[in-house]
C-alpha cells in the first residue's frame, strides 16, 4: 500500500463534501422504452416486442418486471419458452397479478439495449382505448408506454414502407443536418397540435444536451417544443402542421446532432401508438467514435514510483460540453493512488475551483462549479496538495476522462524508479531506501533500535501493538501530519479505529484513518525532528493477526519523510524475535466532549459533533450520543439516527431494519445493511451502506443534509463538524 497525506482540518470537511454526491447519488431508470404489438385489435391474441436501454448493469440471475394493465389477459401457463430476451430464453418466468417476472440467463451492461419478445400468451383488452405496459428492473425504476387498442390489427407495427433518411455527412462523429421522411401516417391518423412525435436515434451519443425548437421542423414548421430523453427526442406538433396526414422532420445542423459510429443504423418514429422504422443508413469512414474523444498528454510534477505528484492535462471532448454543476469523471490507474479524503480546492477546471469532488475506488468525480462556462475543451489541474500519488510499480500508465458518456484516454505516461513499498515477506528488516524526490525531507533518522511489539502473538486473534520510534527524521505537526503503519497481507485491519484506542507519547491520537492495510495516526501534539515517538494501539482496535504461523514484517512511515522509517519482523504463532522491552503507555479512555462556548464563527443554531466522540454540542451544551460518529470507506461520515431526532429536531423513526427521516413533505428512507436510499419516490445509491452499530443505525449525514436543505461546515478550532439550516 502507498503512503498518503491530508491535513486534519481538511480530513473531515472533505469527507463530508465527498459524501455521496458522485458519483452523486442518482436514481437509475430504464430509457428509450418502446412497446409494440403485432395485433392491436380488441380481444385478440398478440405478440409483444418490448425494447429499452439500461442505465445500470444487470447480472445473470437479476430480474426484469413487466406489468400489463388488468384489462389484458395473460395465460397462467406462461413459461420461459414463451419469452425471448435478446433471442434467448430467460432462466425462469413467473406471473402474479399481470406482472411477469423474468430471471435473466445472461449479464448486461449499462447502455445495452434489450429486446424482449413475448409470444402467444397475451390477449388484448375487450374494449378500445390506451392501455399501459410498465417495465422495471431489479436495479432501475420503472417506465411505461401506452398501447393503443382498437379495431385495426395494424395499429402499432412499423409502416410497410420504410421512410428515408438524408444526412449531410456519412462519416462517424461529425455534426450533421438530418431529414427523416416524408411518409404517410397509418390509416386515418393525422397530426394534432400539441401531440408528441417521438424520434429514437440509433445512439444516445448522437444527441446534445438540448435542442432548440428553431432547429427542428415538422412539415416545414418550427416544432412547438423539443425535449431529449436518452436517445429519444420528443417533438410537439406545431399548429402549422395540424391536420397533416404525413410526417417530414428536419433537424438543422445547428441542432448539434452528430452522426453515429461506423455501421448500419435505423431511426424509429412513434406517433399516436404507431411506430415507423427508417431504411438503413450506412456510416463509414475514419472519424472518431461517438463515444470516444482524442487522446491527451498528462504532465506530472514527479514521475517517481509512489511519489506524491500534481497532475495537469487538457482534454478536447469534441461536441460534448461540460456544463455548470455537471460531472467530469477521472479514472486513475489504481485505487491506491487516491487518498481517502479529497478536497475540491485542489482541483481546477479551466482555472475555476471544482464545486465538489468525490472518490470511489480509482474513480474521481469532479463537479464543475455553478459559474463554470460550458466548454468542450477542459484543462484539468490536480494540485500537489490533493495527495494523489503515482502507482507503486514502475511502468507506463494512462488516465481516462469522461464527460456526458464521451471518454478520452490519455497518452501513456511513465512512472520510473524502485518501489518505496517493499513487500514484507521475510523477518529481515529492510534497509532504508534512498529517496529520489528532492522536495521530500531526507531520511536522517536513526532507528536501528526501534521496535514493534505485539500484545498477542496468537494466530487469528486481536492484538495490541506498541511501536517505539527512536528518532523522527522530520518534524510532525499536530492534527496535520501523521505516522503511517503498513500491515502485510494476512493481517485483518478494521475499516475504522477510534482515536481513543490509539495513543502517541501517552496522549490519545487526534484522528485515525484506515485505508486498506494502512493505518494513519494523526498525533494531538507537535513532534520535533529527532524526537522519539511511542505509539500504542489497544487490542480493542480489533487488528487481527494472520491465521498462518509465520514471521511478518510491519513497516513504519511518516507523512514528512518519503523513505521507509523502519520495518520490523513480528512472529505470529511463534515466539516473538528478541527486541528491547518497551512498557506500553495505556491509551486514555474516550470521554464525551465537555460543554463549551460556541465558537463565534459558527451559526448560533448549528449543532456540532466530532468523529470518535459520543456526544454532540448545541448552544454550548453537550448531549450524549449512543454511538460516536465515524468515517466509513475513508470518505463517508456516519452518524447515529438519534442525531437527526435529538440534534436536528427532525421526525426520525428507526428500528433494527429501517430508518425514516422526515422534514415537511420530504421523506428520506434507508434500509439497514443496504447502500440504497429513497427520497420521496426516487432511489439513490450511497457510497457506504447503513449499518447497525450497538443497536443504532448509522446513517451518512451528508446525504440527509443535502436532501433536506441543511448546510455542513468544519470548525478547525474545535476539530468539529457543524450542521445548520
């Protein structure tokens, strides 16, 4: 694992800022739903073809739900042989109250278009009218289409004569004008002012964010209204086309539509329950794919293996623009390059500071500020202070950047030098490596007699540790710098360690961050260069020894020294190697924060809390919490449900299974053990699931405050988070 650094004054504030606006929690719903029947006559059997596009992955075994209005009759003997999903039978089929549940045989990815054909088991309603067919998946909310049932048996199939497509360009990913039709409407159908013509384009990437009504002509007249939903453009019929029995659509070049990728493509137009399909149009040439952008060059301030570095690059996304308050996705080579906490102040887009930054694995989501000028050419600068580091293995790497489904991949950049993080596999203490970074302090410490002692050497059991550092090569500032312990594979390190369970020179740590096998300990006092530091971790921290008898090497670093401070072998399941005896200094007991005067810079109605402290402060008075707030996954601040009820006076209901938090007419709901949440009728994905801790559900505070209109701040003078409205 790599070393990383973040000032404490930013740690909690950034964790809150990063919660969960990534990746922004968002609701996922299927798009581009189309429902076609081969016979729309009343009381007649009909085959149904249902197509839609996924916005979330589906795995084999996941379910799709298709619900027909009660007026439809569906055979109780329906079986998987009656249904095809992309030409293949599902794993299983069940029916209940006109709801068909399909269990998938194959896996599908975000962006895939699914075609479901149901044959010979559905009878249309007895009466004419518009009837609803609703579709949803296990991971996405529902959408529906209405099927027009009448006396004609040809109401919803494509017209027998495919309409024409005329495009200015037949090379991929070029702006183009498009003309569709003209063609006659089915039967006695005619256009009516205000009704919608839905045009489904071959690829979602062809469309811009918005299209002006002046750029779309319906039978030669400007459209009344134009909206975009996925790959479908919905056009309201203008009064000038009222009564026409044909359709001719023109999209001007200024609409910003681009040609699709290489291959044969068709357009679909749906009006008044009837779907019309175009002739095939072929796209050929060497233009770039509609889903990719040109490569770009990455500049690093330090190309050394594992080094902390800044990143700078400029990306051209073609006709795709980054808009204010929208996200730029950056994908780095590996997750261990990204620190657990990120600050938006360290990221700029075209010279403007990002509004929000959040991380998930190797992905960093950067939200453009509200005053950002929309642009397709984006200069990205990630400052040295972001504490993003290079990969810890020499080689060539690249970065990916994505805006609105358009992805650009950088040219390869090289990381060179020897790894600063040797794999600890033998009991022999490694020698201190020579630093290659001229900006980092040289490791001048003398730790030949430094020791690491386990409280227990039993295999698979929790152990305390005492780390005796004899001499620091560089000073460590309280609440900002840290001592980092790297545990080898085999050790189990919990996701959270309370500061009260760790002491440095007899004083409880100010903060403890866990990143995989790395434990970062922020001292509460300044530690001068050359001074000793005695770190004691309680067995209650729940660091678990490996289950295999062996000698394991634990490494020690500090944030201010690039090189290894020292590494020591510890024996698990065997007598420990001889080391000088060190008398452990017990960590002080964790106590609730005392009542204190509210800092002047904090709103009078604010409620304050600290990570690791089982209390909150309101109007200068301290109140108990059943469970102390903590960080989950390095960037999500979790607080007990009790905090919202007692601290923020919100109507809050909870048990061991669910949590509901109510403000006015807005209801936020969580399920214990799930990373899904709902606000009203919208579903969101959390960066960390709600968990039960000591009988209390722990909830991501920033998700609740953002959705209920509260503001969150950080007070450095008291190391507290404060919430106010």
